[in-house]
């Protein structure tokens, strides 16, 4: 559920893109700080069930290796996500400086933010491929 909540809260960035936050009386800096803080905390909370599941399924003696593997996978996913986001940004023609080879263009920023937030729901499609975890006391750590 944290993934869905995170996606919904991520859509709040559209308020910043459309400047609707100003109509609500929230300055851009305050809105951005609060939004970033909430999404970061929620992201950490979303990661906790994965760590608990990994700890319950992990054989004794390889806890460190499994944690390193999880963190490597998590970091690799972050790198791939950033690169795909950069590619989508270029594809939609969103640019923030003339140094990028053209004028500043935020005309497709709403579409970019919407697509990026909705893409965060794509991993939910893979939930059916997971086996159910044993509920007994088997496992390490």
C-alpha cells in the first residue's frame, strides 16, 4: 500500500508544476521541502517490509551477503530509473538551461511528472510472480 500512497503523494508535485500550491497559500520552497521530506520517509517505510521478508527467508550465516545483494539491486534500480527518467525528459523536450543545447522548455513538464509517478506503480504488476512467505519461525536474523 505504501507504493500506491507514494504514487498518489508524488502526484502532489503536479500542484507545484501548475502553481496550484500558490493558490493554496503554500510557497514553492515550503511545498517542495515538505513534499520531498514526506516522500523520502514514505520510501524508507516502503523498504522495511522487504528487509523483514529477506531476514525471515535468509539462511543463517549469509545475512550480510543477502543485505549487500538487496542494497546493490536497490541501487542499480535507482541508477536505471534515473537514466530512464533522463531519457524520458529528453524525449519530451523538457530542458532547464540553454547549456543543454536549447532554450528553457517546461511545456511538457506536467506530462513528465505524471508519467514518472505512474511508472512507480509498474512493479506492482510483478507481485503475482512472488511466492507466499512462510509464516513459521524459519529463517535467520
